[in-house]
């Protein structure tokens, strides 16, 4: 999951026009909406989904989790019951100190 966050960062550096919200520097002109289509580029989630065999929705969810959870937290939950999607979503909703506390409890089990 953390690797998806890094992949997204690199993808958006290479293709900033695919970033959600439009082309950087574009005004409110007509072409802003379809700027990524002109270059025939996919969004990050569509591109990653095509390359990994996952759905674009799954990629977006995983990327969102990676944004909300630190790399350290993600590394600590690998192989635990907290590694599942619903648990990660719940963990992402609490503050970082609370995340650390929860993960600490899980590690001690």
C-alpha cells in the first residue's frame, strides 16, 4: 500500500495533467475538463488498475489509506488482523497518537 502512495507521487510528477482537479495552470476554460484525454493518458487509478489487475476503485481506496497512515504504521500492521481494509479504514480515521497506541496493542498480542 505504501508503494502505491509513492507510485502515485511519481505518476503525478510525470503526468500532472491527470491529477484530480484539472491541469495545473489552466484557467476555467473548456479544455480543462478533457485535458488528460488530449494526451491520451489515464488517471493514476485507471493506469495502476490496468497494470495490476485490480479495479480502479480498489486502487483509489488503497491510495487513500496510504495517504492517511504513515509508512511506519503500515509496516507494523503487515501480517496482523489490522491489515484488512475495514480495519485500516477505521485506523485511518483516528489521530496519529491513537494509531500508534492501537498498533502497539496489536503488536503485543
